């Protein structure tokens, strides 16, 4: 990676850390402990840690393939955060300002996801295998299953309306869950396919001498 790209990548990582911390603080002021239940908060918290690690690795010239693979998982989570916000704002409110400019949303819903996605698509090498492509889907689906269980047991409410099966009903909850899983698969593939490792086929010719 060239020096100029390292500088841009380092600057992006530092920006994510600073904006992410500010955004999480503002959201915590609004939602208190419940903010930790939001996928947005979880994905941004993971992204902050990831960007701190990457900044250190860049500064010490130790950025390696394993770090980039883990970064892909984080970038896919952030892409899902941005994608759901775009879908939700467009379908249910048609008011993007409500989701992108209030409180810490400008950081958690827009700035941090966009920068992490750019880091992945612009700077990461093409080295991902299918096993890495599955990990973000498992994490996000696992989060959804846990939230549905907690809502079904009435231990929490939400934090998103499609988890609140006590209000919308089990059938609607299942329908929304299927939509979210399909959406997650689509977004993860969009992040995975440009960076997948190309299979190299080696052809060996076995020549056999025939003596008559």
C-alpha cells in the first residue's frame, strides 16, 4: 500500500474513532442503558475498536491480512446499519433528516458507516474466502434471534419495532425477521464479492508414453 493511501486510511480510522465516541455519548444521553441494545450502537462500538487497532497497525507498519479480514466483518455490520437506516427512512417516514441529523445519528448512521465502508472497498486486498463471508450474516442473524427471544419473554421492548412481538404479533415479527435476514445476506454479499479471493486453478498434464 502506498504512503498516501496509508495516510488516508489512518485519517479515516481516526475520524471514525472520534465521531463514533461523540455519537455514542450523545445516544447514551438520550436512551441511557437501552442504547446498548441497538444494533447501531453495537456495530459502531465494534468499529471504534477496529479502527483503533488499524490505526496502531498502520503507525507501526504491521497492517496484515488477518486485520483486513476482521475489518470486513465490521464493515459488513456497518453497511447493514446504513442500509437499514436508508430502507427504514425511505419506507416508513420519507424523512432522512430524522435519521441522519438528530443527536448522534449524524455520526453513527452516516459518517462512521460510510468511512468504514470506504476503507473496505477502497483499500482492502482481495483475499476473502466464503467462510469469512458467512461470519457477518451469522453475527447479525444471531443478534436478531436474541432480540426476538428477549422481546418474546417480555424482558425488553424493541429496540426496533420489528422486534416487538408483544405489540406487532409473532406472525408479523417472523415476516420482518425474514426480510431482515434477506437484506443482511444481500448487503454482506455486496461487501464480500468485490474482495473475494479468486480461485486459482492449476492444470497438470500427465503425459504417458505409449510403446507399441
